[in-house]
C-alpha cells in the first residue's frame, strides 16, 4: 500500500536534488519531474522522486485526514 503524505521542500540544489521534511524525517529527493519547485512547497514522493506538487488546501485536507485517522484508530 502506498500513502500520499505531503512532504515539505526544505532544500533545493542546482542539480535538481534536495531534501524534504517528511513528517519530521529529512529525506533526499530528486525534483527533476516537477517544474517551478521552491523551498516551502509541498510535494508527493515516489521512489525518491517528487512526482506532484500540492497546493496549501490539499496539504491541509490530507494532514487533517491523517490526524483524524490516527486519533480515531
């Protein structure tokens, strides 16, 4: 099973790699599949690649659903 959990971009290097904050864990990521990525954006990851950029509303909804799920488990 794969969950699409938003990860916040915290570093971008010139070679289209960088780091994201994934629920408190810093992960190395390749950003070459997404245009106009910047620090502070939220992305969805798959196999070390950022595959989708999210807007703030999507991030808030997703994190709220995950929080509700964990609290009501």
